[in-house]
């Protein structure tokens, strides 16, 4: 069976760079109409141009998902522009690392509350259409103790639990809800690309902890998203799939 999303409407919250950009491009390459949002207007415009090369409908919206109104506004705008939403990807992260008010607020507002708000906005649209798919991008940090990034890890753990609960709550509506927990992913301008220069010891220590011997790529996360969103994953819901080259096992 081949994976195809021709005619499907996909919204990616946080889709201008890294994992989100790769997910959006992967769906577009398989025939989907795609909506993305992001804070950075320049990155958003560049991603829009890449998506348009695949020939489907493309909708973009600049937004700060820490704003309580932003996620519902994005979902509603995407549904209007694409004539519905079949698949929602909650990818955005505030990357709250410091154990202080700022770090906790960044992670709670974006990683958790924006995902909840986008999900709540998408549910009635999917229910009316007879079903849908929601995928939350969590992290292996949500599965273990990570003292150097307490807010990020704790909120990613909450997102995993939220995924389980919604998977159960929405099964009768034929809306599947799953999460992916990536390991350390490297891409230009990303956290680990920056850490290579700013904290080479942490970079090398993390690299050494990955049994596969390298950091992951955004495209490898996108591939698993396509599987979970496709008919190949039709009986998978409420689950968190770890994609980390064995990092969490070491």
C-alpha cells in the first residue's frame, strides 16, 4: 500500500523550519493541501515558496502561538482556505529550558496550551467530516528526568498524557490522536546546530549517547508522521512513538 494524501487538508502549527517544515513538505509532496503558521515572517515566506512547488493549495499565517487567540485563529483560517482540516500537527515549541517563570511560561503557553487550543478548534471540523488525525510532537525528554531543561521536559510529558486522554476521548468520533517523541534532531539554525558552537561538550556528550551514532534529521520525523496520519496507521491511537536512534535506551 502506498501512502498518498491527495485531497487531504493538513494544518501544521509551527511549520516554517526544522521538523515542522519537513512535515509540511512531506505532506505536500504526497498531494496534500497544506497550511502552516509561524512567528518568523521571513521563514514563513520561504517555506510557503517551497510548498507551492508541489502544486497543492497552500495557506500561511504569521502568528505567535503563545497568544491564546492565535491557535484557534490559525485552525479556522486554514479550514476556510483549504475547505476543511483532515490532519492537524501540533509541532510548535516555546523551548522553555530555564527553571524560572519565563521558561515555564514559554513551554506551557506554546507546547501545551497552543496544542490544546488548536485541537479544540479542529475537533468539530473533523467530527463533521467523519473523522481526522491529530499528531502532537513531544520529545524523549518527556519520558525521563532532564534536569537541565525542567520546564520543557515536564510539559512534553504533559503533552504525552494529553495525547493518551484525547486518543481515548475522541475514538468514538473516529479522530485518531497520537504523538511522536523525537530524540536529538539537528538542522541548520536548530538547537543542536547552535549547541555545536555554544556548548561543544554537551553536543559531543549527546552525540555519544545515541547508539545510532548520529543526530536525527527532521525528515526522519516527518516519515513517521506520514505513517501515523495515513491509512497504514488506521488502528493506532493514543500512542507516543519514539523516534531517536536508540537514544532513550542508552
